[in-house]
């Protein structure tokens, strides 16, 4: 799987708030900011579509935070000989990271 579009991602309102999507702002060579559309979620502005847009927009930041947190926990355990947290939690974190990267 290719690396995802770099963030930060933002919620986009289409058609004067009647639809939602996710995009990222990209600076062009002419120093203009343009919005690159990542996905359009719905042709109707429902609370669920807006909530989905916010969740998807937060995905790159959540992936980075989870990777950093998991790495920190493993490093601390190795350095101090500590026991890792519950195996289920670490397995769930690893599975979520792999799924986000298309490795699941």
C-alpha cells in the first residue's frame, strides 16, 4: 500500500454545508493554497456524515500517535525490564496500525 496523503486532513463542507468530505490543503508552486479532495462522504449533510468526516480527518494524527505511544511503551519496557501492558491491548494497537497501513 502506498503511503497516505500527508496531513493535516480537514473536514470539507460541500454545497454550503449540505455534504461533507475530507481534504488536505496543498501549497502550489505559485504559493496558492488549494484543497486536495481525499474523499467525499455523503451527498446529504447528516450528523453521521459529519461525524464520519471528523473521524477520517483525524486518522493520520491518530495513527502517528498510536505508533509513537506503542513504540514508547515497548522501549520503556525493554529499558527498565518492565512487563508490557496486557497482551490484548498491545495486540489491538499493533492490529490497528497494520490495518491503517493496509498490512492486515
